[in-house]
């Protein structure tokens, strides 16, 4: 009976421990994927390093003298769990802060060091449990492996479907660190044969206490990171104090973590606190919207952007816009411009992230810009994945506006694929057109080879999907209008004047697009469109 | 006689590296492919890894060793089944998408069916390692840790070469069919050292090799065809 309890106890702990191991791996993969430009490579390398360090951990355990004696194995495991717990508290925040100072390959190296440490510690666990169970269980190898696999599976569901989407990577990693600490205390009690004398409680409590306190530090830590990212980071250690004083004067960066992305609203209150990557604003209450720390929208320049896109686009479009579809554009600003046209009858807006819609409706500064467009009777908002929605869609539209972030991740690349564009074409009435953000000006003149390749690939995907006729327009903020039928795109400047501001009027010019031919981007042959981080 | 044994030993060792390599590449390819077909790359990555690992686990536990010739035959068959599954999987994914496209339980059905395929691949992969372990332990006494070490090494190689292969413009399907080809080569190598060979097995092996080569030579057509089935033009 005693033996049964012992076996069950160790198997249960092994199960918990492998949940931690797999969770650490997944969280590390996620953090690196979002911080680097090439998530496929960084994810791959992280897995490889983690596996390698698991092997190293197992190897080290095999060589250590602790394996000879049950009590020392137990002690080793407790030490490993405590180290993991403490290290995990700092691991993810340290990678984030490191990303402020080092980029590219150096960041990968640093984060793989973190991975190596966590992996090696985790690697000790499995053989240690096998050793602990050997005297009690005949096929201890198989049983421990089974607990390990079960834990890994549980972790993959837990992390992917619950913890990371709702809590974000830092809080998720701290919860797992807490779990490691709990495991350490369980093992601790076992070591002393479950006797509950006073001081023994103190030690595991002391381990869990840092976890608890650090949860309280989450917001200050987050604000430090965000303000360093968007405004100024301390350049040396001695700089930290003065930078913190500076940060205290900067208004809070509003960060909303939705299941899909991090939404940041960054203010620029005066000339002194310019936002990194943006020109210094003399307008009070200017603010900027970032998605996953990539620039999306500036309250100063959004007017030119949206006026050009909507009024320029509709002016060039061959077909009158009665039924319009917007994919993305949850900020409601395209809708705002569209509503100025009486002939527009319905606007269907498909946005993935409900948080963006809430912000557009309720955030004081953003809703002022939006002017309640999303609540207009002509607008129908659907919360859905753009790709899936278009795939199922059977309606046809006169004009389709696509307002999505640039394809910097695997998820976004999907929305610039041949398959997606075929769905778009299917959703267009004959002679209908699609308009989307296409930074022709920046890319064609100043862009790197890889940036040019991204957009060349998008063009190739459009052509292959049956949308080969296009024109680029907009000298400062540029867009592409695309249609399946041949059309001579020309501005009708007489019709244009009334609805736009002077600033935008200067933007309404056709551009020539000359790019080296590239391969189309398909789900079955992704070209992994990626883009260099601009600023920040 | 001695040389023969030593050569065979390094054959089995390199097979361990190869199976570790192929395991991880399968998993990474499925994660990417399903990210494209189903969306939400991170969740796909995690669920494919989880299901694959469960398959690995159940596969490895269900294996019981008998004797060396039976083990080798089992390994040969496992490699055949694995390659066949690998060759057929992308078509299955697209087919599932067609089957479930109009159904109300579309998302659940798609996720379950695609992950069932991944589970099977994991399950068969799970056989590989214990079989190789037991073959090696028939020869040397040293089973587990050596095998694990080589296996991890194979996986590490995979993690480094996968992005190179993908970023190096091979494409998802080409990489998949290269890996299935590697499994078939392992099957071939094993076939040549088997004591009893049946005609059926030889035909199966040759058939799969020819199919695999055919896929590789017509890869661009296959990609275009799958794209058209998945997203038909209006």
C-alpha cells in the first residue's frame, strides 16, 4: 500500500514536471518568434537548442555521483526545481529587455543561452525520476516516459489554448515558475517524509513568495520595457536612474493584450517626449497605435492615409461602390471615410480582434477620430478571421478594402497568399476592385532587396490568383488598386476635390511600379514574406 | 566477420540519427502546413507538437521486442508505413478540408482529422526508437542512453537544417517528400540486411520509391493543383 502511494506520488510529480518543461519550451518559442523577423528560423533553432540541452541534462545526470543514492537524487531534483523556478521568473523579461539593445543574430544567441539553461535543468528531471522509481517499479523507464508524454500533451493544450492567449508570455511563464516551485515543495515534503513541522513550511513558502511578489511587479516591469522601447532606453547602468525619472514623466503606455496581438497606444504629449521612429509632433494629444510593436497608425498622418485610400481608391475604381467589404480596418477609419458617400449602401467589416473594435468605439482619443463610424446603421461588423470569412463567403462586393498589418509573421503571410487573393477575386463583382496598403514609394526607392522581394511576391500572388491588372497611387502614403478586368486607371480630379483635405490632395498621383519578378506566395509553398522592423 | 559487424553497427547508429532527424522535420512541416490551412500558427505549433508527442509515447510503449530478425522486419515495415503516411498526408489534409467545408462542425472536424494523421505519424515514429534500441542492445549491451543521444542529435540537425531548407526555397512539400525519401532509403537499407524478404514487401518498397520520385519531379504541378483544390478560382 505504501509502495503504491509512493509510485503514484512520483508519477504525478513527473507529470507536473513535464508540463513545466514543455511549457517553458513553448513559451520560449513564442517569445522569440514574436521578437525576431523570421519566426520559422527562430522557432526551429529554439526547439533544437531545447532538445540538445535536454540531452545535455540527461548526460550530466548520468555522470553525476548523485545518482547512486535515492536521497541525493531527491535533493538534486529539489535543487533543480528551485533553480528552474527562480530562473524562469527572470528568463522572459530578460529576453525582452535584451531585445532593446541587441538585435538579430546576437539576440538569438542570448535567447538560446537562456533556452540552454532551462533545457539542461529540465533534462535532468526525466532520468532522475526513472532512477527514483527503479526500486519500486519494474518498467520504470516506460512509465516515466508515459507521464512525460502526457505532461507534454497537457502543456501544449494548456499553453496554446489558454495561458498564452489570455495572460501573455510573461505572466504565463511566472505561473509555470510557480508550478516548478510547488513541485519543489512537494518533493521537499517527501524528503522529510511528509512531516509538517514549523520551519519546513517556511522554505517552500520562501520559494513561492518571490513568485507572488513578482506578479505585483508585472505592471511596472511592463511599463519600463514599453517606455524603453517606444521612447528611450537607458544606455548604460548609470543611466538607469535618470531614465526611470524620465519615464515617470511620460504618460502610461496603454497595452491591451488580446488573444491575437498586443495593442499599444502610445502618446506624444509634448516636444520633449518624442516617440522613437516618429517625427516630433507639435500637436497636443497626438497618439500612435502599434500592433505587436509594429507601427500601424498615427493620429497625425492617418487622415492622409485614409483619405487617399478611400477617396483615391473609389475615384480610380471602375465600378460604383454600393456594397463594400473591409477586411481588417477595425479602427473604423476607412469606414468613416466611406460613410461620406451617399451611394454606399452597406459596409461589411471583417475584423479578427474584438479588442480593436472596442478601442475604436470606446477609447477617448481613438473614438474621437472614428466618429462613431462602426455604429452607423450602414456598417455591419463581423468578428472573424479574414481568411476563413472570405473562404466561406458567397456574397459579391463592388469594392474591397484590405487594411491589414504588413506580412511580418506566418499568420499574416497567409493573408497575402494566392489562395487568399482567389477568395478575394471570387468576392468581387465583375469590374470590381480591391484596394490595399502598398508602400510603393518607400520600398521602390529606399527599400532593401528583401523588402522589394516581399512586395514583388505579393504582386506575383495577385497575378496568379487572377487579379493581374493594377495601379499604384499615392506619393507619400501609397496603395495598390487591383482588378480582374483590364482597366485604364486614371484619376478624375474634378470629382475628387470636395471630400478631401488639402494635405491629401497632393498625395493623389499615380505611381509606376517596377519590381524584379518574384515567386508567388502560396500556402503550399510559402515565400515567408518578411520585413525589416522600421524604427523602434 | 568483425568488419561486417562494425559496419552494421554504424548502419544502425546512422539510422537512429536519421529517424530522429525525420521525426522532427515531419512535426515542423505539419505545423507549418496546418498553420497555413487552419490559421493560428502558435496554437497549431503547440497542438501538432503535443499530438505528435502523444503518438510517440503510445507508439514506443506498445512496442515489445521479440528477437532480432523480427525487430528488423518491424523496423522495415515501420519505415514503409511512415513514408506512405508522409506521402499521402498533404492530400489528406486538403481532402479533409473539402469534406468538412460545408459542415457545421467544420473547425472541430478539421482539427481532429488533421491531428489524427499527425498522431499516426507520431505513433509509427514512436516504434522506431525502441526497435532500434532493442536491435542495438542485441549487438552491444549499451541500449538506452546511446540511442537517446543519437536521436537527440538527429533532431538537433533537423532543427538547424529545416529553416535552411525552407528559407532556401525548397518549399514545404519538397521538404516533406525529401524526408519521406529518406525514410524509404532507411527501409531499403534495412531490406538489404533482412534475412527473410517477401515479394509483397519488395513491391511495396519499389512502388513507394517510384511514387516518391514521381512526386518530387512534379512538385510544382502538385503544389499548383493542391492550391486550386483548396482555393478554387471563381
